[in-house]
C-alpha cells in the first residue's frame, strides 16, 4: 500500500509541475467538496445536500484554484522567488491586505446569494454584520498559514496548501454559522 500512495503522490506532483492550473483547479474543487461534506455532517445535516455541495465545488474550482494559482505566480514574479524573512513578511502582508479580505468577502456573498439563494438585501445585511469578525478571525490565523506557505513551500504547492487550510477554515465558518443560528433559536 505504501508504494501505491507514493506512486499516487509522485503522479500528483508531476501533474502540478506539468499542468499546474488544471491540477490546482481540480484540487481546490475536491478539497471544497470534502470540506463541505465534513461541514454538513458536523452541522447535523442528516442527508447530504448535493446542490450545496456542487455549488461549493464550483466556487473552489472556479474561483479559489485559479485565483490562488495566478496570485502566487504574481507574488513570485514581483519578489523574484525570494524566501528570506523580509520578503516573506512582505508577501504575507500583501496577501493579508488583498486576497484574504477579498476571498472572505466573495465567499460570503457567493454563499448567501448562490448557495443559500438569499436576496441581495439579506446578503448585504449579513455581510455588513458578520464580515468584520470573520476577517478579524482570519487575520489571527491566516498570516501563520501564509508565512509557512511562502517560507517553506515551493510555488507549485502553495495553492494546495492554501486549499487544505481553507478546508479547516470552511469547517470553522460553517460551525460558527450553526452556533450563531442555534443561539438565536
């Protein structure tokens, strides 16, 4: 079994190097799917909501994978692939001031409008109410993820690492939303 796993990992790394965008898109979609399945189960949803699952996969594959791919390419071009402490700090700062707030905002809007089918007025109110605390929480966690990512991982693994971190972040957001709903009931 060990050699099968090693062969699979080697094939995956080869795909990341030969077809980076496609592989990151598929990876982000798969990780989004697994994250949503876990979130649904932890939230107490008995029967898997397939429409929700597919819409979350669409967001991961259609936005998170491609955005992350190009974002990290641009950062690496700007900083010429450097990984010294000062450069990593700059990359993390840029990431926390741009992609982190944007990704959280877009996810909240997408989730409200598309996944939940809420009218814009409700989504806008929810974003206005919850976005500051969501982003603040992100800023307490994601700089660590960004630091590890930019300091230790090669470029072709950065979106994959972010997808795995997003897996846990998504579960946190789903459980937080559920606990807020339960306290209102």
